[in-house]
C-alpha cells in the first residue's frame, strides 16, 4: 500500500477517547530517531537477511497480527469492535515504516494502554463487592485462540471472572477477605502504576520485534538498553555493586549479595533491604526510586568502574516509616557466577560398586568478546572454564562425565566449536550455509581431547542453538550418549548489526539488529533446524512441543539437508545404546519417582487440554485436598522406603507439578526471605533427570569394563577406516 494514514489514525484516536477516563496515561508518540531506525532496519533486512522477504502488504499483515498478539495475546483488553477499527491498518504498516511515520502502531498501543487502565480500575471496584463462590462457573486459562470479546459488557464479565479467580486462589491458600482485598488492591494499583510508566522506547521495541520476528523467529531488534543486557549476558560481567535485585511491591529489594562484591564487603547491606534513593556520591540530592521499574533503578546503580554510588536503604527489619540509612559503595567489576559453568559429583551404587560421575552444568555458551579482542589473558570463556573443571574432576577420580545443557539457549558459536574440541580433538564440528548457498565448515583445532572416558550430554526442550551444535557433534562423532528430550530446533545463525556504527552516531541511539544470515548443518549433513537433536535415550517431557520449540513458530525455516562434511567418528555406539536402553527401562520401571513424574505429566496434559479452571469454591477445595492427599501419600511412601534402606530419600522430585501448593501470590508479593528459602528447597530437591543420566553413565562404565571388544568400538581412538564420513 502507498496511501497516507491520517484517516486511520483519526479513527483509532476517536475510538480511544470515547471510552477513556480523565486519569488515562499520557499519549505516547514515536520519536524521529525511531522512524529513522525502522526505515534503516527495513533496508538492511530486505537486502541481507537469510530469508528474503519483501516489506509489502503481505508482511504488513503478519506484522500486525504479531504486534496485536504481543500486546494482547490473551485477548483480555481489546474487543471485536476495536479489532474492526484496526482493520484498515493491517496492510499499511509497511507504508508506516517506509514513510517514516509510526503513528499507526503507537495509536494502537495507546488504545491498549487505555484499555489496561480501564480494566484495572474496574478490577479495583470489584474488590469492594466480593464474590459468590457457590456459582458453577469457570474461567478459561489460555485465551490465545479464543474469540475477541464481542463488546464492553462481555469484556467486563471476562474481567469479573479473572478477579474472582485471583480472589479464590488467595482464599484457598488461607487468606481472609480483608487480607485478600489488601493484596489484590495493591497488585492492581502497582499494575496501574507500571502501565503509566511505559515509555516510547518500550512501544518501539515491541513494534520492531513484531516486524523482525514476522520475517523469521530469531531476528530481533535490540534497543540501546537491550543491547547492553545482551553484552552483559555474553561476558558474564558488569560494573556495579554486586547485588541481585527484585521488585517487591513498590520497592526494589536486595535479593542476593554477590560474594566479594562491593555490597557484600561493605557489611552494611543485607538481603531484604529496600532501596529508597540512589545517586552519585557527592551529588546534592538523591533520586527517589520508590515505585520505579527495576530496570530504571539498575540503570542508576550501574556505572564506571571505580566511581561511587550512594544508596539510601530501608532495612529489611524496619517498617515503611523506619529509619533509613545511607551507604556509599565503589562500583567494581562483578562476575555473574550463576551463569558460569559449575561442577558436581554424583555417586551411584550398583551391586556393591560405587561409581563417581562428574557433572558439569553449563547454562550458556558465554564469551567476553571485547576482553579477548583486547588480548586480555584471563578473558571469560565457557570452554576455558569447562576445561579447568575437567582437570579438577580428573583429580577427583571420576569414572565418567556428564555435560548438563538443560535450558541452555545457546550463545557464542566459537565456544560451541571449541567445547566440542575438548572431546573430539581436531575435526569438523558444524557447517554453515549463507543466503548465497556457500557452505563453510567450522572446525575444532584441539590437538588431543581433554576427556577420553565415557561421556554423556543431558538436554531438554530448552537446549537450543549452540547447545544443539555441541550435542549434535558429540552424537555424530559417536563420542557420547545424548540423554533427555528432543532439543529446541534452532538451527539458524545470527549476527549483530550495530545501527549506530552504520549512521556514524557517537552515542547509542539506534540500537542493533540481531539478524539471521545463515543456517547450521550437522557434520552428517542434516540440520538441527526445526527437528532439533533427538536423544539416544529419551526421558519424559513436561512441556508441549507445540507450545515450545522451533516447531511452535509458524514462520520457522524448514528442515533440509546438505552433503556431509569429511569427519572421522571417535567411536561407534550402535551396539552400546540398546544395552543402555534396556537397563534404563528396567530401572525406571521400578522407580517410584518416575511413576510420580508420569502421573504429574498426565495431570498437566489433562489440565492443558481442558483449558478451564472452576470458580466454584467447593470444587476447587476438593481438587486441592486431593492434591494434598496425593502429596502426603507420596511422602509417606518415601519415608517407608527410607526406613527399609536405612537412608531417608529426598523429600520431593524437583520435577513434580505440585511441588509447592499455590499460595495465590505473585513473585513480587512474597517475602524475599521466604522466596529464597522456597527456591533453595527446589534446587535441593531430587533431580530425577540428572540422577538417571548419571545412572546411565555408570551403566556404560560397567559395560565397557566387562566387555573389551565393546570398549574398543566405543572409546575414542577406535577410529575405524570404514566409518569415515566424506562430503
């Protein structure tokens, strides 16, 4: 389309103003630089993206649908008349981008924000009346595919049920009516405050990602703030005070202190303390941050290394009117230890024989690109850290090694390649094909493997990208056993395009594009795209593949294949895997925890299929009591099992669907100390997936020790000429 947009904008604003109370948030408008950014991005994407998609009416319709879904995916704010009013915009968002005029998407968001304020104000009014929980009615859990409310009356009834559901959850958890009114009143009030603080850059980020992800799921726009967060996630460090923060009602609260960080070393800040004001040391006045979004508070606290920041703290033990304390801290480099590789050891026992399985958990394939390019000798790298942990585990005399990549969404490609080299030595790891069809092979250059004993890789649906490259290479080389769920299925390559550099801006104004430029292929020629890595030994999954993973995207690139690369397998697991599978099946058939897990998965699937929750108190109490009885019965059986073996078994499986009873609270409403205790309990709970993976590795060690012929086929170095694969 090439027509101008003013008539549509008038319609949108008129629709919004007809139903907006005087207390509505200010109307947001696009900035000139945002229109420039959108147009520049369109020029780059249409020319250089791996998937060539013109910005036309067809793409505009897809952008519109995704934008609406990202804003109101549960269809709880817009009505069918709203959608009818938007219809003229559907094929004109391409014109909005090319004409440097983003008023249309901003007008849609402004109406959405007004609808949010209306609904939350209505929700607060409902709290004054209370509800009748003897009625036999229900509330739809997932409304993504539900029809839009036909009118305002239908929308109001939908929200009546939503607030009723919130109230009933708290009532079932033991709260009285007064407490419930207070809790929900504050919840809706805080939601109102957050809605009014949305900025133009937030709306632009939403719209740009609706555009980029309509081309292909892993193409994104990163504004200046998002770019900074991405860089931090890669280098695992930042300059700050060494505190993990969380929102708790109106306050930004200290959730955790990083050992050795400025906050911990000061001995003046404790977990649960609330940050009231922030400023640079020496400034005449501090900025009041009560009620601020946590991201904005973080921006004030972070700064250059060696600079000083002053915090005004309300101690955890003090009331809201308690005495506040001022603390001055010197900002320093803070390492994000939670995302770094970690080791542990699991001991398995079978027939009187104890086996030690070394476990390395890797949450992300991190690499400090800047430090490496500067030539820093101690730059942060996932491969370096894993190599060091392997050396330590060797000294611990472990029999086998398990790499835990569950929920590892990827990271640096070079780290996936180098990490593979720790186990195969030198050889091709992954192939890349660009939009012109040219194929490049990425190879590990290690002279010899750092680990040549039994190896396994544990993956799940959240293992993606670099995790899949590593797992696929280990599988193709016959180097280790892949255990778990089929992985995510992201087989595409992205690059970052710095828009500020392109326009020669000396300040971060335009952000970056994370753009797909190529596709990954395994050394065997198949791609990990869409189908993911299928494990050699599968474990039950609690997630729905239709809702999570590459196959859940309607515009994902298809699976395809190219010729295999030249590579020599390190071993042949074809004879070993059936033996391991038989032992695994026999063990889990006798394992009560696996039986409980399957019960939980069945319950989750049934609830997902029903997609309804009762709002009748009697029905819900019976459901809750049945769950409590089931949990108590499990605990009793665990106690008995512990008595028979002389050792108390773990209290709960970390994979239980109902590990904690629903307390009706949102995360920012819970006491920080209680939240941390619950989180620790979940972490300490029995991880049956990890334990079973360790048992499988222990089985492998036993089989190889008892069968030298099998060991010769499986272990690295048994590179048989007949198994060489050629491109």
